[in-house]
């Protein structure tokens, strides 16, 4: 896979790395975000990305009660470290902080895809997804599946994913709808 960085939203991957512009944090309005493999310690930033994403981005499709039940507080990074180390985890790093991440279990389960609110709509999620797809090909996976939030569902649909079924999960006694989705076209 070879790409040339020519402007906003383009990438130049190396093995395990991709770059994209977010249009933030520079005098020219561009900031390079590197997509790279997870490193020990990344979880300290990622728990905040998760909490902020749920509270500030998912609120577009969920009620205040639902987002508070989904993420009542910033998760404990120690609990997340083990999970992230056991999976194919890639992070989006803008040089000063992490602005997103994605996780793939080796059975094809895409378990986590979250971006910081300031990275929403900048192509970061797409670059993270592209890296996981590259990895899924290396692992010779034939099918990918996920449980997508109402907010993330359109992201996956645009990439050929289908809704297998709708479900309701209960968090802190609150019903939160989501979609079980899968794809074999990646």
C-alpha cells in the first residue's frame, strides 16, 4: 500500500503508521496526525478520549441520560491497559496528545473506535479504520463484526457494513440502542 501526502485528508503510511491532516494546531491550519500501534501508557489519554467522545459526540444521537449511563466517569486506565495490549490497537497521535483509537480482536471483532470531539469529521476515524483493514488482511480475516452506536452506524454503512440486528444494552439501568453490524467486503 503506497500513498503520497498531498493535502488535507491524504496519507503516507509506513508499516504500522499512517498520517493525515486534521486542519488544526498549526499556523497554516494543518496538523499531522500519526496513526501508529498502541504503546504502554497510551491508555492514560485514551480513557479521556472515550469519555469525551461519549459525552460530547454521542450526545448527537443519544439522550443526556443515555450518555451519562454509557460513560458515567473517566474509566480506570489500568483496567483498559490489559485489553488494549491483547488486541490489535492503533492510536491517532497529533504529537501532543492522542485523539482517537481503534481495536481489533483476532477473531474479527472490531470492538472500539473512538475519536476526540476535536477530531470528529477530520478523517481520523477513517485513517484508523484503514489501518485496521490493512491488519485484517494480514491476519487473513474473512469477516469483521462490531456493535455500532447509532452515531457510528453511518460510518460503517458508508464502508459497506450491514446491520445484522438491532439490540438494546443496559448500562446503569438505562437502555442504549445500538446495531450489530458485519462485513465481508473489506
